[in-house]
């Protein structure tokens, strides 16, 4: 992918020029561009890009990242030569790439004049030797925990012109003083040395630096365990020194020795246990010391009164309890009332070349970016005021630095400090607002547009984290951020693509952003990511799948996900990826794709995708509850399709879900709800219902029916209602203690749906069909069963009657009994209707069973059947036409008329039967119309 700045601008200009050429205009006389003559169409009607002047091509190359630069240079012989120009390869960032010896060898021909190099990881460090960049001046590496003394020694031996070496901010656990000695001997021109996490920097190593590196002015031994304080006090060349985060410092030795450093201008003791007395006695009296940085030093923050203007005169003390902007303004005589703009003013005046000021401010920028990031990562309590009053502004100012690594760390700091709970991705509202007020959105979007992939990655990470805040997300979208993120999701740099996918994931939470993401091509970009990094990219895969899961919840977006190959991509993840987060998000995405019912065909399409149902059934057996929960949810949604239902059963879904229901008694309510819901969906099929009973699924569903959580006992009631249709299962429910559980639901649940389905389950169980199963066994046992069943039957019918009567408004019933006018019946419907019941869909056998109940000797069952048919046929119900058709086919109108006229039937049964007849007539009229 070419960098956006150079290519998109060039295409825009070429299209305009070609249009004018078609009108036979003289392009050479048009002053709009000097290169117009070179952009004329060739004989075939195409622009000949190879005719561009060399300097124009070189300028185009400077706007591309290294990969695109190499790709473009391979298009023709002349561009291959230009693409290898040393001016394009003076700086190289390999952090996003895994470079083996072969790749480094291929780069070597271009890097003869390479001056700056950034790398990541010990593996890349090993292969740096093959780069043969003898003119290298600056070398920076991170994630160097596995970097060894021997590798570092060979690197510095091959690059003796090094002036700057930085390793960190993570710990260099395997680097010792021996490597520092090698650095001292091999790099006599060294000016800057910053190392993090060294266990012991001994006197021999520091003395070697002092003896062999006379130009060493900037030293950082950061987060080290031990340093030789006495030896460090003899490095007379040092001007800037940081021991931030270093432990076991002997401050008495520090005070005695460092106070003698003749050239020391800046000292950073942040995150140490330095005391007030040490600072007052030794550091403040130093005449040459200009900046003392002491952020997050607990002993200093206990009592700040000792630091007065008198004893700090001429010194800038950077701490939590001082205003950093005001402290630094001491170096700027004209900074009155412009303290917050001092960084911008300094950069704009840097052409005046005050070398002393530039040297101090550049160091301050680096130290601040490092300290603020480290503090944001540890997220200590009590810093809200600091972040709101100056921390956010400092990070925003540092994002505009001329130093690329400072910009990156500042962006990472913004991404980090706003998140106050990593596990639940909670963002502090006040901190997010502070970033917005400081112009952070445009700054971040500007960095995200950079061709430098390091800046793209860190800025996008900040955008992603901050977009958890709805107001920030809205502002990002308004600023064109969705288009930027969709473009970055296509990056060939995995780190950039991963952060862009994370940004789209967070933005896609907002319903108002889903359509914009689709319009920007974000859905296809996310699907392509899954195919681009099928292995070794768990982070990018999880974020891409998470974003697709959110987008799939929208009907229109879900159709586009399917259109661009999203179903296949997500099923592939569910089948092949072993990472918990990826599995969870892939299952959630498939669940959302299948959740749109009749509005699109995705439900059936997911089930028909090869291996989809088998993969989800396998995920049901995962060791991770979140994965099992999303997989159960997907199977629940998929079970609404007849073919899927049978496919799930063939894939072992019944056994897996019954096992899940057994094992989730102590799990989260969400997992319990979906386990019961999936069994509910499967049990619509009588074959599956029998299989669930045979596999032992009744007992765990009864346990879930006793849950205090409404959603859980509602789905469990639905599953038991379906299971109770089969007489064998009905008997199992009785034997496993299900009657008291259903009675409790029927009478006590706050969910009308749970009460309704519990009542229907009890009605199925005691309409007489279970009796023949109850008599199996010995006569004594059979008699005992009969007595027990009769007692359970009386209790069940009593509570069914009570349930039905709660929907029988006496006043409305009296009016309906005396009049056949529509108004009284409408009043009854209003008080009796359960809106959610309109989503239930019954089979012909179930409708036939309710019709049979209308003939039952029990007045309670008659009333219950009429009440159920009322719910299933109310005009406006989702499946009402389907139920009406089944009733007409089964000859139900005659039975309903008989029930409505029966002298022995209870009043509620008569009224409800009349309403059902009226519903049938209403649908007939609608059909005729």
C-alpha cells in the first residue's frame, strides 16, 4: 500500500490534467504545475509515470514507508536506481518487522550510509550484524529483555561511529556491566547512552565510559537495580543524567560525589526514594544545575514547604506539586502569560539556534515523555488533579515534539493514562475531556496520517483507547477518524493494522458509527485482516473479530459482513485459532450474524458454512467461560433455523450443551442463560427434545429454573416447556423435582414470560398424556407414583388457575360477558396480553395440543389453553398469521365456538375463546384484503 499523502495527491492532479488533455488544451502553458509536460498520455492513453523528473520521484519516495518505498522502486529500472539513493536510507525503523539474516543482507546494499536505526527484540538485534551499516550514528532498541552481552558487544564492535545508543524502556535483563565496558572501548564518539533495567552497573564499567568516551554528555541508567554512585561522580563530561526508577541508591554517596560534577545541567531522580534533605543539601546548591526532575518521589511529596523560591532560585524543579509549565518558563524571558505555549514558542524560535536552550529542552522533552509514560503505566492513586491540570497538556505538547521517540511515547502515554481499569476497559471521563479540550483529537489524527509507522501505531492506540468514551468517539468520527482508521486497517504493518482494528472495535460500539465504518470500507478491511494474518497475530485477529461482532449486530452491516466473506473468515477463526480472546470474539460475531431472524439469510448461511456448527460445538467444551458463553449464544441463535437445529444435533450439540448446563451452576448468569437458551432452541425439535431428556438435560434445567436471575429462569422455563411436550420428559421433570420449581416460577417470577411458559409446561405435564408412563414398574411402585402424581397435579392446576386469573380483569370480564361488542373484548385483550409471547412460534402439533385441551374435562386446562391461543393469535404478533393458519387447518374454530358456548366452562375460558375466534376472523379479513 502506498503512503496516502504522495499517491492520493498525485492521482487527483493527474485526473484533472488528463481531462484537460482530452479537450486539446496546451498543458505546457498551464502554470498549475511544472511537471505537466511529463504527465501527458502516451500512445496507449496512459500516463507514463517513468517520465517524471528524478527530484519529483525522490520527493514521492520520501512520503512512503520503507516497505512501499522498496516495492515502488522495483517497478522499473530507473526507479530502482532512485529508490536506492542513500538520501532515502539514512534512517530505518525495523520495529514492526521480523528481520532475519537474509533480509538484513538484502537491505545492506541500500544502507551503506545509514545513520539512524531503530529495532525491536533480540532476534532483530542478532541479525543487525549483517546490515553492515558502518556509518551508523544512532541505534535505538526496545523489547530487549533477551538481548545478551555477546550480541551487544558484537553490534557495537561493528558500529564504532555510534554517538547515541538507547535500549529500553523495558528491562535489559541479560545485559551486564561487561557489555557496557565493550561499548566504552568500541564507541569513543559516544555522546548519549541510555540503558534500562540493568541489574548492576559497576564501577569498572562506568570508569571505562569516563576514560574512553570523552564526549559522553547524556547518561541514563533507568530502572536499574544497582549503580556505582562514586564512579558515576567521576564522569566529568556528563551534562544530563537520569537514574529514574533505579533502586538501592546510596544517597549519601550520591550527594558527596555528584555534587562535584562540573558540567551537570539536568538531573532526573524520578520514581526513586530520594529525600528532601539530599536535594536541599547537595543538588539545589549546584550552580550549573538547571533542571531537577523528581516526579513520583513519595518522600518529597509528603512535605513540599521546604522547597521555597529562595533555595530553588535559578533551578527548575519538576515535580507533581509544581506547575511544570511555569517552572520551565524561567528559561523564556518573554513567557509571561504564555507558560502553556513555551514548548511551541521554543520550537518556533529554534531557528535562532540557542544551542544551550535547545540541548536542555530536548532533554526535558525526552525525560518528561519517559517519566509520564512510566507513571501512567503504574497508575498510582491520587494523581487525578495532576493529570487534569497539567499532565494531559504536557503529553499533548510532547506529541508535537521534533523528536519522533518523544512523540511516540507521548501518544502512548495518552493511550495509557486515560484507562483506569484495563480489565474492563474503563476510561476516565475527566481525563478524556482534558485531552479533547487540549486539541488532542486533531493532534492524534494528524500523527495517524503520518507515513511513519511508529507514529501511526501509537497515535492509533491512543485514538482506540480514548474512543471508549462516547463523546470522544463522536468527535473522532466528526474529524474524519473513521476513514483514517479504515485506511490504517489495510496497512501491511501488523502493529498499525492491529491498533486500527482496535479503534474500529471501540468506535463500532456506538450505533451511530456502524454505518460510517461500512461506508469507509472498514468491514472489508477487517475481514481482510483475518486472512492477512491467520497465524501469529492474535492481537489483530481478536480486534478484527471484535469489531466485526459489533458491526454484525446491525442488520445492514451484518449483510455486508457476509457479502465480503466475513462468515468464512470468522468460521475459520473459530475452527483453527486457539487464542481465547479470538475464539470469544469469533463466536460472538457469528452469534450476532445469526441474530437477525427473518430480516436476512445470514442465520442459514452461517449454518451452511463448512465446519461452522462443529466448531461452535467444540468451543462449548472450552476451558474458558467467556468462550463457552459466546459459543452457546451462537448456537442459540442458529437453532431458530430448522436445518441448523438438526445440524447442531448431528455435530454433538445436544451432549455438549447438556454437559454445559450441568457444569455452569456456579458460572455467570450470562453463561447460564445462554446454555439454557441453546437447549430451549434445540428442543423445538421433538427428536432433539427426547435426546436432551435421554442425555440427562432435565435436572440441570430445573436447577437453572430455580435461579434468582430473571433472564436465566426465563430461558430455563422455555426449555422445560418444550421438553414437557414429550410425556417421557414430562415424567422426568416430575421425578427430578421440577414441579415445585415450575410452580414457584408460575407464581413468583417477575417475568411474565417465565410465568407463562412455566404454566404451559405444567399444563402439558398434567393434561393426561403422561399417565401411561407413570404406571410403568411394580404395582406398589405404580400406586405410589399415582398418588404422588395426583398430588402434584392438584398443586399444578391450582397455580395454573391462579396465574390465568391474574390476567382476568373482573370489570372487563363482566362487560365482555354482557356484550358482544368489540370494545369490551379489546379491554380484556389489553389486560391479558403478554407482548413478549408474540415472539413464540408453535408447531402444528403444539397448536393441536392446545385445541385438545379445550375439550379437556379440567376447566383450568380449558382456560389455560384459551389463554395461550389468545397470546399466539393477537393481531400484530410476529407469528400470529402462522398460528392462525394452523388453527384453521386443524378445525379449531368449531372447538373454540363450543368452548365459548359451553355452560360448564369457566367464564375466563369462554371470554378467551371468543377473543381467539375474533382474532381468526380479523386475520381472515386481512388476508382477503
